C-alpha cells in the first residue's frame, strides 16, 4: 500500500519521506475537501509547521489543489493523476451552508472566457452553495 503513495509523490517529483506519505495517506482518506485545521486534527502528533510546509509543497507540485469556499478557510483536495491544474483541469466546487462541508464537482468544468490579451489568468474559483443532501440540514 505504501508503494502507491510513493508512486503518487514521485509522479509529482516529490521526494517520499515517512511524514509526507503519512500526510498524503490522511489527505486521501477524506471524503470531502479538507482544511489545514482538519489535517492538524487528524495528525495531532505531527508538528503543525510540518503539515503546513507539506501542504505548500504538495500544492506547488500540483499534487493537491486549493479553493476558497467562502467559509474563511482555504480547502484542499488531492488532484487526479492526470490533473495538471491548468484551465482544462479546473472544476466547480460545492459548499453546504448547513454542515459546512465542501466537495469537488469534477464533472462541472470552469467555462472558458475571453479576456483582453494583456490579462493573464492565475486562478478561477467557482463555488456553488446550498444543501448537500447528506447532512441533517440544521442551520446553526
């Protein structure tokens, strides 16, 4: 099982270490997008600065992508193997206003748009907000 984590890291030119493997394994266990705080709770024995540096490294090497769901904390999700975080790979996200969970909607691509030739896109964020259909829908 460790070899699949090692392969994922090596495919993105990330040197596999025991902590990076543990952090990646934990990221893959989330069924929804996760925040830095979520990782810190799950990995309570790992130094917070190590988790933060690892998130930055994974993001830089496009192993994970990030988005702002409007909740005040950046959410992350592990990219598919064929994702390179370019415009063709960008997709929408869903944020449940009741349970506060966020999910990737990989089947909804970000639409193409025409910008002035002097403009350069650095990021696009499309978040759909509503009821996820899985939670108790209790507005806190």
